């Protein structure tokens, strides 16, 4: 039972940091939609999305290796830290070389300097944050996420509301947040105490890169799956439509938050339980509960979706709700893909990450071209759901040689059917009646998964009794 408690405990810690971060981001959506035009918000989204694409490329994906190698029981942390520091410095040099190259073509214009600063700073903060996780400082890692988002919130209020800086104010807030995060991590982690020039070992550095480099094509391919739609929107529908999509995607990001929280704890548990005899039973039980949580959050969001978009964002963004249901389903599939993806990292078989991402990457590009041009914003959700579902199926097939998870397909199909009914209701009913019927469907989902719900209630009662 200890492994379940540890996974739950780590998940709670990561959730505390991530929940605060996402709640702040969620609360600030009305502020962004009021002070930024749809075009400006679209450009901000493009800058942050492109940064996430280039980050693993210029850094060699080394942050993944820092976490995994630090988690090894007999890890020499000085060697891990020193070699990752050298690679990160190379990444920063590449970032500024990119700035020089892009400036010749006037790419992003006034936003270019913020883009490169974000990229350089995130190389450092990502490595230090992953070191904190591997070093057992899960609270430091979790609080760092909350701190960063809080700084973004405060500085955005200052730059957008008080100084009316618009697009540049938003981007400056992101840079300031990364600087504060870097200072916090340098103070709270012993990263620099392990840094030694004598520990630089090019053979070890090569081993780290052999592990991390295969994750780059995987990250790039998943970037295409999750983010390339922005560029198709820009081409077919314009920057204003990209702003609508950015708002629509804020709501499914709540599911992405759960995925992120769980993955952070799940990765640690997988490494620790790698040699356990009953690990496959453990994997199956966790997947059952995890999938239920994702469907529950999606169903709960659908109860209030139209109310939220009608009352809490500017009128120009109201139509964004139409694409949100399919993006919620896509977020669920993305969570399933992430669940299976952690097995590759735990087993140090990262080449499989790249191989299993190719189908989804290709499908994403093809489907985005076909469906966005044909159905507009709705096409984004269709393309995303198809490509991510395919990616999940491929990973189930590919991991069979070292992972054996018994999936309850009847439960998954039932959960899908309930969500589908909720999707359809959004287009047929409005106002209070919609919320009432959607809530009834939410209760139906709870009843359909009553065994999991009952177990949750039993465990909660036990915890309360222990505290008393």
C-alpha cells in the first residue's frame, strides 16, 4: 500500500503547486481578453508555443536526463549537475545565435528579444526544476510553478492595467517570472554546490545525451500534434481566430494540469517500482483511477462551459466555446499518451518515444490541413482528437513487450458515451436548463463509475477518522 500512498502524496504536493498556478492563469483570462486584442493574444500564444517547440531542441532535451539520472539510486549528483550545466550553456549560446539569425528576417519584430530571453531563461529554470524533483525536493518544484505564475499575474496587472503596455507588457511579465523562478531555484536547491569543473566527463555527457536526444523528436512531434494548429489557423483563419483558439484551449488546460501533476509523481513511482514483482497490477489500478479523474474533470467543465464563456470573457471571444468540447477529449487522450510515455523514460528506452510519435505527428499535420480548411475552428478539435487517439493506440501496442496493463474497455466506452451526450447538449440547449441537464449527466458518470467513487469515499472517511 506504501507505493499507492507515496504516489498520492507526491501528486498532492505537485497538485498544490499546479492548482494554484492554473487557478491564477484561469482567473486572469478575463484580464487578458479585455486588455489584449484577439490579434495580440494570438501573437502571445504563438511566442509561447514556439518557445516550447525550440526549448528541447536548443537544450538537447537535457532536463529529462537530469531528472532520470538524478533518480538513480547510486547517482553521482556532482557529475549529473556539472555535465548538464555545460550542455545548458551551449543551449543558451544557440539561443542568442538564433536571435541574430531571426533579426535579419524581421521575425516577430518587437517580440523577438522577449522570445529569445524566454528561451534562454527556460533552459536554466527547467534544468534546476527537474534537478529539484530528482533530488527529492518535490515541494520546491511544486512551489516554483506557483511562484512563477503568481509573478506573471502580478506583473501582468502592473504592465497591462497600470502602464497599458499591451503585447510587450505581457511578454515582459513572462521574462520577469522566469528570472524570479531562476533566483528561487538557485537559493533553494544545492545545484551549485554539486557543480565542479573536475566532474565534467564527456563520456558521461554522451550517455546523458544518448538518453535525452531521442526525446527531442518526440517533443517536436507532440508539439506538432498539440500546437501546430496555431500556424494552420494563422494561415487559414488569421491571428484573430488564433486568439479565440487560445481562449478555448485555456479551459482544457485544467485537464492538462491534472496530466502534468500526475506525470510528475508517476515518473518517480515508476522508477522506484521498476523491479517490483506486482508492478503490472499497480499500473492497471492506477490507469483505471487516472482515466476516471480525467473524464470527471471534463464532464464537470461541460456543466459550466457556456456560462463561463458568456459571463467571464469578453464578447469577442464567446464563440471559442464551440471548439472546447473536442479539445477536452483531446486532452484526455493526451493524458493517456503521457501515462504510457513515462514507461519509456523509466525503462530508459527513450527511442520508443520517437517511434510511437511519428504516426500522431503525421496525422496531426494532415488532419489540421483538411479539417481546419473545411470546418474552421471546429476542425482543430477534430484533428487533435483523431491524432491523439491514434498516438495512444500506438503506444499501447508498442509497450506490450515491457508493460502489461489490463484496460477496462467497457468502462472507457461508457465514459465516452456520456461525454458525447454532453457535447451534443451544448449545441441544443441553453441557459439554466443546459446546466441542469449537464449536471444530471455528470451524476450519471459518477454512478457509472460507482466502484471507484465508493473507494474514494471510503479512503476519505478513513483519513478523517485518523485525524480525529
